[in-house]
């Protein structure tokens, strides 16, 4: 997978992709190519690729005696601003007097590594059985005695390249890293649109598309979390591309804290993508021989349009970021009590909800919030993780046994990073709250953030959580985080004389430490991440939590947009989906139980509504829906997922499909938000993934060849138009329809 030509060209390649870098004439690393596989390269090929127009006129040159060579027109692997290139660079370091260093990292040597183990201490990609190769390139700046190691990893059967950078201070003096981005991708034209995933609480990761032109465009977070507003995932889509055709590049980072993902287009239409820890409010001091490693970035490529890049990301993340044990087991069908009861319940009312859920087919009861001492509303008690004796007079163990004795799994909600001021924890440790020494501290949901840069805080919270986990034998944790960090300042860092600019990174590293501790002691604990809904839907979280609660908006129609955006870069199996009440609690929209089920059955499935309020008909539909989901769960959680209508340009309709490896079975959904009678006589959905060699039966009725379905299309359900009552398959607003398509033996069908 790693080919080295003439000791100065490095070709990472497999059946899906080639990534080529080389030593430029100044002995720094230049970038040559990332895209469809090039096959084995010869020196002639390399010479041909290296030949490019020189744009030296009007630029500053790198060498005194070479009037042609300038970094401003070279594609680079790890550019430094101000060294004949004026675009934003990937790294900035200052010396102990805060003088900027114009770094000159020159090649020293390379090594190859054939293993990349999963290490719970810090989130990163991993591989098993030598499925990956890593090229480790050591560079050195001799003026300042600083080493830079760049790690590139390529994986079998994947178009993803993972990379990270490590800085080692070899000098006697301390230095401070002001910026150390994780990913860089340079392309030599701007033939792309920039796609990002942005929104707010209740409307996370909506698809936004921007035209690129000379200048910069970026998305970022400075909230201490990746955030509801933006996501580190960004795509570059070839302008003429669409859902299934055209080049698309994608980039993401395995990180949950402050980030930036940006693209800069220069005067010659060169494109530079940078992504990593946000350099605002960040710096990191290194003494002699100390080092700092950036989080890992993953770059992906596909020439099969948006569906292609979504499939690349999704299978990569399932195999090399999320713990693989979660692919082998069924995701439980969850009943979550939040929207059913909020804080208002007794142990008996919960047990009766659990019984009801069990009778309808649910498998795991998640007790969401409100179970710990005095937590009767969302303004209190965070940090004291002890049972509320009023709600649980016989204790939490007794309650958990009542749930588990029914054959249900039990999950519990925690918000480990938070503290309320009315707690014993606060009384004992007021200095554990994040905030400046001045009096005013901004407040969110009535709560404050615990200083996770302080290891003692993590130990305390872990000890409390461990006691509860052992008491209740839970197998599932919902890990929430409901407010962002303001006035970032740590008393602990002050005491240790560590710069406050290290706080944000130390905080999120502390969050990872707590995840690590839990999973080291309880390796089979299933953790569902959540941050006021989708405020931390990122790869750092997915490394520890295979599933994320994607939004506090559980409305089926809003979820169409959230899910269509999210799944362009994250796997179906990571997206928790619940059927909630109608009218919906966030938008007050009324939708049918079918529509809600048809949306929520894509991905891990659950219910979050008052089961005691359900009529007989709804109960029957839920039971049937769950039975059907169980039969098709594998496909609906881990099947290949494709969108069948362009979600970057949604009008009134969405359509999704999942299919198995040999495409002998597919489930396709169709959603129409508002009724549209008589728009055409008959309309069809394009289904590019069905096999032309097979014959299929649709919903146990029509038998059609794969050829016809592929070329002619799948007929959309008949819309009610006032005169076709007998025939209409959908009517009113908020429509949905499911096609279950299964391969059949053509001859048997014809004989039959
Ligand atoms: C916010 C979450 O997103 C909800 O699902 C729920 O867990 C509440 N917090 C509980 O306070």
C-alpha cells in the first residue's frame, strides 16, 4: 500500500485511491495527487506530474539565487505562512519571547508501520490484522531545533487517508505552539462547491452549499464542543457533480472540542483545505524534549458523487473509528422516558411504562434524567450522583431489578461534565467550576461546567458513576452535555502554572479520560452520546459511543433534513432515532404513527412517548412495526445507505434506500412533506443500486426485473387527488411510504 519511488516520492495506494507526496527542491514535503488510483507509478509518471507552470512572476522567492522557486505556487503537505507563501499555514510556533518562527521543516527520514491499535486513552483511527499501513515522515527545522512528524495512514479497501502531526521541541528553550492543524488538502483548481453542515439546537447539520471563489470560507466552534451550529465535517463537491456522479472530497477530524474547517482559494485557483483544533484561544507550551500531537484528520475521496463519499465515510467510520464490537450485536430497541415523563415520575410509574414497552416489543429501558437526588427539574442537583430516595424509596438496585427481571436491559442518563450550585459537590469544591475569578459567570440551563482539565475532578465523577453502575448493572449509558463553556478558566491550571490557553484542549482530553476509565472497567458498556441533542455529533464521540442522539427535535419531518445532512458523513448505525408523540413536543406538528415509524426505523430505533396515552390502534401499529424492524434490523442499521433524491436541493420530497451486500434485498422509503395532487400522471424514483441481473418482488406483490427498476425507476406512491380514493396510496400532508424489495427466482414467479 506504500510505494516509494527514488527515495523522494511516496505513493499511498490501494484499489480505491492514490495519494502522492514528494520532496520539493527545498527538501520540504510537497503534495502531488489525491484521487482515483493511479496504479504503479514510474519515474516518468512522476516527472510528468511534477511538471507544472511556474507562477513566480510577482511573487517572493524562496531562495536568493533561484529566481523561480516560490512556495506560493506549490501544493504543499504542511504549509507555513510567511515563507514565500502568504496563505494561512497549518502550523505556527513562537519562541519563549513570543517571536514568530518561520519554520523550515526538512525531510530527515521515513518509517513504515503495519499496526495501528485501538487505544482508549485518546480517540484515533485503528485497524486490525494489518489492514493499514502508516508512513511516518520525520522532518526537522535546524534553525530552531524542532522536529515535526507527519503520520499518514492508508487502509485496505478504503479511500480514506488519515493523518496527524506531532511537534517535538529539541531545543533548550521552551516554545509555544499557536496552531497545529490536523488535516491539509491542496487541490490545483477551484472546481468545487463547499458543503458544510450547520444549524442550531433543534435543527442541527442542515446541508449548506457555497460557491467557492478567491478568498476564505470557514466553519468553526469556540464553544468547547463541536457544537450545534457547525460540524467539523466538510465536503468539496465538483460543480458539475450530483448525488451519484462526480468527484467529492471530504474532511473530518477525530475530535470533539473547538475546531475550524476552512478552505482558501488563491489567485491561481489553488484550493487549500485546513482542518483541526481552532487556533483561537489555544496555545500549547513545550519545554525541552516535550511533544504535542494533533488530533487525527481523515480525508476521503469518491468519484461517485455525494452518495459515494457518504459510503466511504460511513464504512470507514464503522470499521476504523467506532468499536467493532457494536457491528456484531443488535442495537437494542430503546424505550426512553424523557418525552414521556420528563422529571415527573415515580419508580412505579416507570416500571409500568417499562412493562408496557416490553409488551410492545421494546428491549432496553433508558431512564433519562430525574433519577438522582432532588432532580425534580432541570435547574438542580448535577454533580451529586446519588439516588433520589423520594422517587426510589426502595433504592435504585430494587428498581433496576424490576426492569431487568422483565428481560429488559437498563440504561441510565448522566451529565458527568456538569455541576449545579445546590450540590454537596459544589459546597466541597467551589473551585472545580470552570470560570474566571471575577464574580459573574454565564449560566446555561441553570448549570455550570466542571473543570475536566483537573484529574481530581474526573476521579471524583468516575468514582460516583462507578458506584451507580455497579449498583444497577446497567448496560447502557446516555451521556448528555447541555451547556457550552464560557469564561474559560481553570483554578487548577493556575495552581499548576499552566497557561489558560491550554484549557479547552485539556478539558476535552479530560472528557476522553472519563470515557476511557468507564470503558476500561466496563468494556461492554454501550454509551449513547448526546449534547442537548446534536451538539457534539463528531468522530471523537463516535470513537467511544457507537451511537449519538442527533437532535432534541424528534419531529419526523425535521429529522428528514437532519438525517439527510448527517448521513453524508456519518454512518446510519450512529444515528439514534425515536418515535415520539404527536403533536410533537418541539414543533407541535401532527404526523401519523406510520410516518414517525418510517423515519425512525432508519438506523437504531426507539420510542420516546407516553405509552399509556396510546390507543389500541396505535399500539397494534407499534407492535407490528417493531416486529418488522426486528426482522430487518441488520439491514436498517448496518446496510449500505444511499439517498435517492438530492438532499442538497430538497424541495418537498426525500427518499432513502438501504441494501445488503449482494443487493438481494433493499428497503426504500419515500417521504413527501406537503400533499401535491396532480403534479404529474406518474412519477418515478431513480434507484441506481439495484442489480440488473436480478428480479425483484416489491412489497410482496409486483414482480419486476432489476433492469426495469433501474432504468425505468420505482413508481412513487399514488397521491390522493380527490377522485382516486380507491387507488391512492398517500394522502394529506406528511406522507411516507416504504418499499421492501426482495430478490425472487424469475422462473418460479413466472410459473406461479
Ligand atoms: C437533553 C437531551 O438531548 C434530551 O434527550 C434529554 O436527555 C434531556 N437533556 C434530559 O435533561
